[in-house]
């Protein structure tokens, strides 16, 4: 099973810059073999960039609607994303949970909407600093996973990837140590095994996110339960993103 390196551009880049970055990444990573590369640009550019995507570089959305088509002003549905060539969607990012009121229940509905419409899901989880300091982080993340995956079938798990992104590591430059990442990834995999079975758990890719950079990616990706990364800041420049993809290519 291939590793995944996904770039979450968040709310960055105007269209010309986005096109340029996409072009640069596409040309640098054209020889990747062991890594699935995904980028998640801002919503208005999805169709344009998805039209240029290929087997080496696919396009993800940064979120989707919990609703279907209808009178939901401003919402963009999973059907719409699929129809413009998007293949992946990030769901439950901590910035959406904390800033836009996405509860585990909303996340669960969004996962359902994405899977029902043929999108693959990157389901995000992660604790804040006080949960870690009070040693509640395993329980917190476990609940996010159990709730987010509630109603998902074993077969549908082929289209679900989990991203562990400790909130205290996002955009802070303070990455989780490889031991902290491995410990939580093993915990997450154990939960997936418990919800489904050994095979589903072993096949489920668990990505690390949170200040993942060229200089720490290789160490993180070398952990047995780390199957790649979800990259924020370092995905905004082609060379640093490509260096992280190279770190993934060197695994196995
Ligand atoms: P940073 O890599 O900037 O810490 O962001 C991680 C992230 O939130 C990716 O979704």
C-alpha cells in the first residue's frame, strides 16, 4: 500500500499563484512511485486544477457540506465536488472543528456525504495541548475516530484515510516527536481494528500532520504506523513539498 503525502493549502494563494504552485509540484513529482500525492487547494480553484490532475497528483477539497443539494445557501456539496473532478476531501480538520463549530456529529454526516458520493476521505483527529497535558489525548482522539467512522462499512474503509494532527503542533513549528506520533498512530490503528477487523486496521493509512517539514518528515514517516503526512505550511512551496514527498519515497 502506498504512502500518502497531501498538501493542505488552507486559505492561501490567489489563482495565478495556485496555478503556478500546482504546475511546479506536478513537474517535480512526476516520477513518484511509492507515494500518492494529493493537494487540497482553496475551493474556487478546484475545478480548474482537477482538470489538470493525473494519476500522480490528485485533488482534494478542504471540506464538504453535511447536506445534499437544495436550499443551503453557500454550501458546496460532495456531488458538486465530485462533478468537477475532485477525488478526495479533508473532513474534520481542527481548524473547522474549532473555528466553525464542526462537532463529531457534523463530521460523521460529512463523512457519510462524501462516501455516498464517491469521494475518498481524509478524516482528521487530534487533541489540544491541555488534553495531552491531562493525559486525555488517547480518549479524545479515540472518540473522534469512533464518532467519525460510525456507520462506515468495512468496504468503505478502503476509501478512508485518517490524519492525526495534534492541535499544538499545527502551524507552531513544534512537531510531535516520532515516538509521540507512533504511539498515537498505533492507538488509532487499534481502534480501527476494534471497529472493523485486523485486516481493515492494517490497511488503513494513518497520516501525520502538524509542522511536518523536510527536515523531520523522514524520521516521522519511518515509524511503522505512520503512512505519510498531511502538510500545511510546507506544502505552500513546491521545493519543500517535493522534499517531503521524497522523504516518503525513501521509505520501505
Ligand atoms: P502545518 O504543517 O502548517 O503545521 O499544518 C498542518 C495541517 O493543519 C495540515 O492540515
